[in-house]
C-alpha cells in the first residue's frame, strides 16, 4: 500500500498549518531519538497565542473541546514539519495522547479527542492513524482545555 502524501492532503483539505509553537518554559518542542520524533505536549495555541481557556463541560462545550484538540494537533504537526522539513517523512503516528481538562462528571472525552484523531485520519489516512490514550484531568497548563501528545515514526 502506498502511503498517503501528507503535504498534498493538507493542500487538498485547504489546511494551512500555523507557525510552529514556541515553548512556554524551559523545554524544546521536538526531539528525535532514532526513528521516533517525540513532541512536547501541544496546547491549543497558534504560535504562542492561546485559542481556548477553560474546562470542557464547564466553560467550554464538547464542540469547542473538539476544536481545541484539533487546534493543538495542528500545532503539533507544525512543530513536526518544522523539525522534519516535510510531513511526508512521517511513516506512521506511533502514539496519540489527549488530555482533557474537565469536571469529574464529564463523560464525553472520546468526542473531544476525535478533534485530533479525525484530523490525523484526514491527513495521513487510516493506515497511519495511531493508538490513542484519552484522559480527563483537573487542569492543564495555563488554564487551557486540552493537551495533545504525539510520537511519530519517521522515514530516515
């Protein structure tokens, strides 16, 4: 099976990646170890500007949480492209973690996480979508609703 051309899919979908995010502290956005690219936790930001604040199920709706997860994933892809030069070097997404700030009684975590998962499916195709971990947490840095974790297997 021929892998989908991720850069061409971005163009077909009319998706423009934001500028790569800049760290909010003393860390780097991406580091490569062998064939794996580990990305720092990605927040729903564009560059260094937060797009969403609050907890899903309180200040934010499920739809806003979905968009926050998608926005965070776009930031992750921007960081990956900045490091790799092209998203066509992504062989597969090895892991997707989605952390959602929500109240104790919130139960719709998968619907929020689909904002990231469906974006990856649209860009990379079913053959490269990852296993995923979705967790509800009491808070996320800077009061944002979602944090995304990505590990990518890359071509040499």
